[in-house]
């Protein structure tokens, strides 16, 4: 079924996320449109991650997916009408439907994309109210709901129990996601009971154009250089290719991408902002400045673990023909570990580990746990045909849940795509495992 979900404002918007997730798991193609107020409760990036499709919130914005539903080919031309999504839907579910949205529907007001779509809908429309009990029981709301039913809309009644406002109980809780989905299926004559919600990630959805729209992705790339004196440094062989490929894929899917690039000599990927840095300290500073705004951190840079404790500000001279030189090294900050300690719910952190030969996966797993990451991408640098300066890579993506995904040798951009697919799944999983709130 092509299911269009219209989300209006209310704490229960988080249940619409779960409904979308259930519907996707049950094999339906889901698109979401939101009222501007609903974005205060759940951002469009959350719905995009779950449905694998861009989310629209405005009648006048272009749909990057051109009115298509996930799994459908992208039409050659953008549709003329901003109502293409509702015209092509099998069922339009408005959940949660706030008292205000219900009143607008009853009056035929079309002042945002959700109410406009409802007026234009030719498919069955289901309305799931969610609000405070006094608002729900108010005669105005009751009369509006009755009117909607008389006009053939399906009203999915709210439940009774604890409400969002502290200490309040009563009627007004949005129906449970499984009930919402069952009601939509029933409207199409499909009585199959939806499968129970699982806490596991739903697997990587297909990457549809615009799926990362509104998602802020911070990528680090390249290798840091730590000055010994005014001309010499301690560096590493990282070219930045993997990080730039990741940035290119993410930007191509609509993300706002910033690359903190340590000594990378490559052209910037289209649409990404590049912040050049040289040392681990500069990289750390650039990341700290941007991390709180990032939804996703892809830490692909090779960051020095040590730096000369007292770099000379001039070129060091040989003191005698065969004299040796001692350089004292001091540890640098482990940027990823520090950032992980400050992470906010919903942020996805991915580390990268270049490991040598046997035991690579064990080292990777140890780093995944120690640095408290969502995933770590491990590659074996003992193989000359992949890694560092080569155009190809072969990696294993280890997940926090114990998953292991092997990406066979392929171009760095194909490997980047596989990593971004994993990120989309992680974003979706992180959004549906946040602490539950009533109503
Ligand atoms: N990393 C970091 N800051 C550092 C070192 C590493 O943020 N000072 C990040 C890297 O960008 C990478 C991950 O941590 O995403 C793993 O890097 P790696 O060098 O493999 O980890 P280390 O903890 O330094 O372990 P090792 O002893 O193997 O060097």
C-alpha cells in the first residue's frame, strides 16, 4: 500500500514515527507530510530516515522524489501539482490529528500541506485524534469529528489513560501505532494484523533521493600533520579519499555536509563545506565547534595519537654530523572519545579503524566499545590493493548490536554508499528507541 501520513502538532507525533516504521516493516511504501507545528515535536529528518524518502512540510516546496513513493522509479519530470503525493496515495492517515487540524478539516480550511492534501484526497482518509481530554470532549471537537465521519472519513478513536500533561488522565491518547496501521489496512480491505514492533533496526532502506534532507553530517577526512619544526612534521598516509567519498554520497542524498579536512589535496565534493585543518588540535577544535549541530559524525580522518611536545619555531639544524635527535612526543586528544562522551540522543557516531592483518575485527570491536560508537568501519591495511592511496577499499562495518557487514572490494564511492546505508538504518533505529512519552 502507498501510505501517506500527515503529521500535525502534538507530543504524540513520536507515535507517528513508530507507525511509519511499522508500515515500512510490513512492506508498505510510506511518505510523510508534516504541519509546521509538528516539526517542533519530531523533525522531518526523523521521518525521512524511517521511510527512506524525503518529507515535505510546505505546499510550495519541490519534492526531491517527484511525487514517487519508496520503491518506485523516480519520474523524469517533477509533477506540476504539490498534491501528487495524496493523488497517488492508497490511504491518507492523519496522525496525530490535533484539535486545530480537526477543526480545519471540518471547515474545509486548506492552510498547510496536510489540510490541503486532505481536501484534495480521493483515497480513503483516516483521522486519529490526539489531545488533552478536555479539548477532545469539548462539543466543538466532538461536532467536528462527527462531521468528518458523516463525510466518510474514518476516525480512529483515541484511547484512555495517562496524558502528556503531568498527572492528567482521561481520553485523548493517540491510538497505538499497530491500531493505526491496522485501521489503514482495513480501509483497503486488508485485515492482516501488523507484525509486533521490534527494537531491532529495520535493515537498510533503499537510499532514495533526498533521504538525508535536513540531516547535518559532519565528516572528518585526511591525515593530521604534527609539526616537529617550522618545515617538518609527523604525518600519515591517509589521502582523504574515503572521507570525501562519504561526504559526496551524503550531500547527494540531501544532507548538509561539513568536512573537516586534514591536509587533503582533492577537490571538494559538490555541496559540501570544507574546513581545512593541519593538526590534531585544529581538527579537534573544528569538530568540537560543530558537533552539537551534527546528526551524524563520520570520523574517517587518521588523527595523530602523539605530537612533538615542543615543536621548534625554526628549522632544526644538525648539531654534529652523526648526532642523533630525540623528539619527545606527548599524547593528543582522542577526539572521537571526547565527542562520544558529549553525544545527545539521536546522534549517530561512526568511527574508522585501519588495522593490520589478523585480529583486525577484534581490534575494531574493542574500539567500537571503548569509544562508545554506533558503528565502526574496519579495513585491513596489510593489503596493498585497498586502503590509503588506492581508489578501492574493502571494509567490514561492525555495529553496536553485534552486527557485521562485509563490503567486498569496490570503489571508495560504492563503499561510501554502503556505509551511508548503514547510517540511515542507525538514524532510524536511534529515533525509535528514544524513551517513550505518553500521548
Ligand atoms: N581518533 C580520534 N582521535 C585520535 C585518534 C583517533 O578521533 N586522537 C578516531 C579516528 O578518527 C577513528 C577512530 O578514532 O575514527 C579510531 O582510530 P584509531 O587510530 O584506529 O584508534 P586509536 O584509539 O588511536 O587506536 P590505536 O592504538 O590502534 O591507534
